[in-house]
């Protein structure tokens, strides 16, 4: 077990593609592709595409 390195979870934000608002915060392991999800945008009151962005 001593040889394993743990990857720390990092904080990422989901940003609305249409308004640019930071609506959601996630903690996930580094690496992999950027998330692109359909989430609810309170300002527009409808579901829009949200893209992962680091701070």
C-alpha cells in the first residue's frame, strides 16, 4: 500500500454556455475529459448545456 499515490479531488465549476453563470460546483478526481452536461439554469428557467471549468 505504501507505493500507491492518491489523487486529490479538485473543485470544478459547471458554467452555463449561454449566460456564463457559475451554477454548480463539483469535486472530482483530476484527469479525463471535460464534463459537458445539460443542467438547469435558474436565470433562463430552462435546461442548458453546462461545461466544466476550473477556477
